[in-house]
């Protein structure tokens, strides 16, 4: 077994890690080698105090980046053993990865890894084609493989009940000037290494829409028309809601997203009902499940999505200063 990871291995894995999703594409992560282990930490300068006061979204995003790191290392034949929040006195260190026994990647790891550059948030309306049973099963398996659950809302009344919770959460958020200002700050009309380009923001919402969409300044659409016929809505949840549970949920989220991409499905995320504590509790009760909802997804077939920008690997690495 190798004694540690090298800078070259770190750089290669980070190229994949930064493709993970994050709230408003804030990319709240940093990576470094410490004692030959790879460490993933929160970037404190990239917190979103109004949208994410508890740090939940940062930990979900870092968990998703961690899943990509794990996949990249496994596919390179150098899988990692992972400790979450390894230092009690350094809560911003999300995970430490050290080499595990080298082995060949599995076909499943290879296909999920190949999906990393093809996964984008797809906020456009999906086609009416239903998501087939085998794809639904694979999505649930992806969540379970990462110690989480995925509840697919079946039937009009379940979707309508969820939609009511989500719309009311969205109204609560939109009443907050700090939330609105933060959202506006991360919408990009020109080239930028982070934030959400207006072109990726999906069409503008309309008053009759079933589900709320974040106002990323997307294109206008014909007034009065339904957004899409019958969305598949999925709720991802974890056993508990500690900081560690949220990192676990971030990894499960990324596994579900990559599984969906591999199955040719588009996904967009909808976290308003997670961000408002009362709505999250109402959602939990409506599902009748143990544990905590951590993300809601809209899943379906549609036009391919588009990539959003990322900071370069050099911008997110902390490398030790080598004495001259
Ligand atoms: C914790 C979290 C919450 C998110 N919430 C939403 C949301 O409510 N609405 C939305 O359209 N996208 C949401 N996203 C998606 C991000 O906006 C998206 O990941 C980011 O802009 C990068 O784009 P990409 O997913 O296409 O790579 C969320 C992502 C994360 C990780």
C-alpha cells in the first residue's frame, strides 16, 4: 500500500471534485495535502450567510465534491479510505482521505466517473416521458449505497402537497431582503469563474407554476402556459441531521445525480423547502420517514443542460510553500 497521496494525484482528483454542484455555484471548498493525506475543507470566504446561515448547503456541496474525489481516486486505481470531520478542533475540515489498498475500479465506478463532466443542473421543462421503473430503482439504490434514502413522490396528491410546502417556503425566503440580495449577487450576466450564468438559470417562473424556481434571471416564457406536465419529484434524506449527516447526504446527492446522468436523465435541485426550518419539518412529516430531508430534486428527460463555470484547480488548492 502507498504511504500517501502525491500532489499529482491531488490535482487530478480535484479537477473532478470541483465539478460538484453548490448553492448558487459558490464553490465553497478548498483542498490540500497534509501529511500525505488529501484534505477537503470549507472555504470560509464562500459561505452564504443569508441563504445558508447554518452551513447546511456548504456541507452538502463539500459532500458532493468529496464523492467526486473518492470516485476520481478509485478510477485512477488509488482508492481512498475516508474520515469525515477528522479533527474536533477544526470543524471546517470536512474529510481526510488516505490511500486504501490499490485495486481496479469497478464498471459502476467507471460509469459514474464518466458522468461527472456531463452532469449539470437542468432547469428547463422536462418532456412528458415518464422515468422508467428501472431508472427509479437505480436512483434509490444510489442513495442507499451512501447510507441515505430517496423518496419518489408518487401521484398527484403527493406532488401537490409537496408543491404547497415548497411554494410557501419560497415565499418566506423571498420576503427576506438579505436572501434576495445574496441571490442577485451570484447571478452572472458576463464571464465569471463562479455564480449562475443567466443562461443556465432556466425560464422565468409564472404565477401558475406548480413548483417554485429560484430567480436566476433566466429567459422569459409565454405567459399562462404550464411549465411541464408531470414532474418526478424526489426527496433525498439522511438518518440524522448532524454536520456529519449533511456531509454524508452531500455524497449521496452526488451519487444520485451521477446515476441520473448516466441513465440519460436531467435533474434540477430545489432546496427552498429544506432551507426554511418549518417547511423542512412539514416535508419530513408529510413523508412519514425517519431522518431528515436534505434535498429535493426534479427529475426527467429533456434537452441536455449546459455547464456552468468553475474556478481552476490552482485557485482551490493550498499547497505547502517549498523553501527556496
Ligand atoms: C445545497 C444546494 C442547494 C441548491 N439549491 C438549488 C435551488 O434551490 N434551485 C436551483 O435551481 N438550483 C439549486 N442548486 C443547484 C446549484 O445552483 C448548481 O449546482 C450550481 O449553480 C452549479 O451548477 P451545476 O449544478 O450545473 O454544475 C443547489 C445546489 C446545492 C449543492
